[in-house]
């Protein structure tokens, strides 16, 4: 798990490392936006990006798919 040095150091993906993951389940189908919205409404779920106020993957204020404000 992780990324090679030089990617996006602030995203917590460095260094490459071995991890163990407890059991988990995968669905045969992807979750639709409507299903996710229903889940959020039923559980008051907040994504990490919402909690932090930005996302390394997508920053809606700049429409960047890189770092916030870039």
C-alpha cells in the first residue's frame, strides 16, 4: 500500500508499506449516486473530504483534480 516518493506527499500515501486488512465485503455491483445519497440521508454520513473541507482527489473551488487551489 502507498505510493512512491514524489507523488503527493501530503495525501498520506507515502511511503509504500505492507499492511493487513481485516475481513470486508464487496458488492457485485457498484453503488449508484442515488444509493449513496440514500445512505448519506439515512445515516448522516460525512465523507473525509467534507469533514476536512477539501479533497486531494477533487477540489470543487478550482475544478482541479490535483491539490486544493492549484
